[in-house]
């Protein structure tokens, strides 16, 4: 991985995790913790004949780790294998905890850090029945852009729309945490800003690279996340 690509991936990762930590500083209360250990996510994954190998685990800064102490955080880059020319790295992130320590609106984090959001929509991951949220985020002045796919699972149910996510945030704010297992699943890929079209999106061919990777990672961890439910 080139230094510029690695730096960009680390930067967007710190942005998302840091904003989440700041947004979720809650009064101390009884905690029931839910996690997904990193060793349960294979470093080699394959789906529909396409294989990916882990390149590296990205660092989580000390402040974010402290603020998200009740959550498990996996942040890992993968690259498609078996090609003559090295493919672009993909970033996989999985944050697990209870509802208050995980749930947030990623769009607010993006905008708050100065990123422009384009082509914001829902879509079905190829080869699955799973509906995810996707968008392109970019900083035109820095000539940086990322294709992003994400969703939540809360008590074994999928949340993927802005309305669902914000509704969950309001529920937690007014009624407090109910200690439900909650996971934030996200995949992203650095894209060439020159490939972004006039509507703010990227070509289907470019987006498919991230779709295929996200589908692979969902088939790897998703069934487990959907089984994680509170005892109540």
C-alpha cells in the first residue's frame, strides 16, 4: 500500500471513530458489553471466486479507544488477491457494543469534518438480500474521495436508513440505553476524484469493487451479527 493511500485511509478512519467517540460521551451507567473479537474475522476471505487478503490493522487513537471503552473495534485493510497488478485497498470496520456506545449518524460526522456527501442512497448488496446505505464522501480542496457502504444491526435487526438511525438515536437519548447488542458495519474504498461524475457518484464498475468486498465481509460476519440479541 502506498504511503498516500494508507494515510488517507487512516485519516478517514480516525475521523469516523473520533467523531463517534465525541458524540457518545454518556453519564456512567451499568454496562452490558457486546463485542466481536478481531480474531473471529478471517484475514483471508473469499466470495464468488474473488479472494481478499488482509494487509494491516489500522490504529485507533488513544482518546477514541478511551471514549469507546465499552465497544470492540476492528479496523482492517484488505486487498483483492490473484491479480497481476495490485488492487486498491479496501477498509473494513466493525464496531460492537450496546446501543448508546455505537449508534450515531455517520453523515453528521462526515459533514462536521468538512466532507461533502454525494449520491447518498440505499441499495442491495450483490448476491445477498441485505439492504445497505451507501454514499461518496469527498473533500474537493484536498482532492480526496471515498466510496462508503454501511449499516447497523441492533438486537439482531438491520438499520440502514437515515430515518431509522436517527429514530434509534432519539430513543436512546430520551429513554436511555436498553443494553441491546449493536454493531456498526462499514466498508470503504479510496477512489480517484476524477472518476466522480457530475451527479456526485462514481461509475457502476468502480462502485462494484466496493460492493463485492462489502458483500464478502457481510457474508463473513453478518450471520453472526443477526444472531446477537439481548436476553430480554
